[in-house]
């Protein structure tokens, strides 16, 4: 997925250091499977047949091994000309074959080696052969489909001719990501700017760290801000007792609590509300109610975060069934991202998209543009300890 750049005014800053207009780039997040460096391989039997017998040989294979024994090989070329396959396979075959150099051959994947004994396969193929012994060589092929054209090209050179079908077996379909990105890119910088502003209020009031979150509802009528929340982990919480404050009052947890408090079956808020779901800062009071009051928590809403949420908040976001997440600052203790950047920020959990969980969403990292003079990225309004659970 290519990144999309926001067009419009360059970054500007108010007198108190808060970014008023953000310009930047949305980078689609990768899943844990996409970031895995391991390529799962299958051992297969490969042979070559005269071009005129290719169709008949494949029919015989399909009778012998229906549906390829349950293996999906659609991301691979079943047949390949000799000059298109890796030289190791080609050389191995011709070293054992007595084929005439005048014979026009085509190579094909016969079967996954684990599902049929080699001697049975040889015997069956030999019956269909007009002359000469059948030669089977072993090779390796990628088990999963490629996630990019570049990966398909690399696998073609190393293993076997591979096809990229513009799909993603390890995450959301690229077309879905592209459509969603086109929807949010116009105002993503605006909502993140608002999140940084409420984060500044929390930082100035010393009720929390400089972290902020905004929740947005998108409909045919447009976008509506439903909740704005700053971090409140130190609100009525002792700082001198060690620990990281009230973990249930992180900005993301507070924002979720604010939205769910407006649902019909919400539990009334008490004075001892540990989530601090009541407004504490000026920006938190000007919030609208969700249109779908009968929905499940934050179903298909969008959440914009100044910092990558911690594991606890990331799981709360997943179980609240948000549709999209955008954050700006990666964190060492972040639970959203799967890949590690050059600073090794993050835990690699990739909780935004894991098939074993009960929900998946779409996610992006927002990378701010520089000031245009030196080509570097803008500094954030303030530094937050990278080891903080945000």
C-alpha cells in the first residue's frame, strides 16, 4: 500500500506551542504476519514434460491427487518454461534426464511431497509417458501468497514463478485500505491536532501525561467528534507511591468511557468513577452524542491518538470494535504496531489486526511533515518518555 500525503497549509504553531494545523502522511500499519521474516516453504515434486503432453499430464495429476491434497497453489504458475525457473531446479532435472535437447519441454509442479510417496507418483506418471523414464526432482515453493509485486518477483527468482494478485492473505485487502485512507486523509491532521491540544491541557494541569485522544463518528452526513480526552492518570492519584498512576484513566480508556456513558444501557457514573469519564478539561465538555445509540460500544468509530496506545488500551480499542485507528508517536510499550522501526519502538503485538481476536480494524501511523527548509520531520510539541504506557 502506498502512503497518501495531505495537501494544504503547512504546519503552523500557536503562541503556546500547540500545533494548530497538521500536515503529514498516513502510513498503513502492517500485521504480525506481514512483518514476519520467515517464509513458510513446502517441499514439492517437480518434473518436465513435452509441451504437447502438458494438459494430459496435469489431468492425470488431478485424478491422482484431487484438489492438490488440500493445498492452495493458485499463487504459483503451475507450468513454467525452462528459462523462467530457478537454475538449481533446471540443472537438477537435466542432470538426471536423458531428454533430447530438441524436445520442447515445460516444467510443472506435480505435488506436495508430503501427500504422496515418490515411488507411487513415479509409477503413475510413467504409465502416461510415451518414451523415456520420468524424472522427479524436489524443490521448495512458498506456502502463502505474496503480499506485494516485489515479493512475488523475489520468490520467482529464488523458488518458483509466483503471481501477485493484488490481495493480502495476511491482512486487510489493499483496496479496502485505499478506500478507507481516502476517506480519512482529509481531516486526520485536524483530529490529531485536537488530540494534541487536549494533551497539552492534561500536561499543563498536571493531572496526566501529555497524551490525548479524539473519537470521531463518520456517516453520510459527514464527520462528528464524539469524545475528546486527555490523560488523567494522576488525577486524585498520589505520585509519590511509585507505579504509573491510574492505568484506567489513560486517554484512550477515558475517551471510550465517555462514548459508552451515552449509550442507553450505560451504568450511571459515580463520584468514585475510576475511569475519570467526566470532563476534566475545557475541550472535553463540547462533545456530541453518537447517532447509533443502540450500537455496540464504539462500533466502527474512528480513534485518533497522539501516542500509540499501550497493550491495555489497545485491547480496549479492539474489544470496543473501533473501525479505524490513527496515531502519531510510536511507543516502546505500544500494543498496536507489529513491525519495529529503526529505533525498535514497540512490542510487536500488532493488536490492530489479529485473526485470533474477535475483531479487526484498519490502522495508520501519521508522520508529520517538516518545515520545508531542511526536509526533516517536525518535532512533536513536547517529548514524552518513550517507555511510557500511553
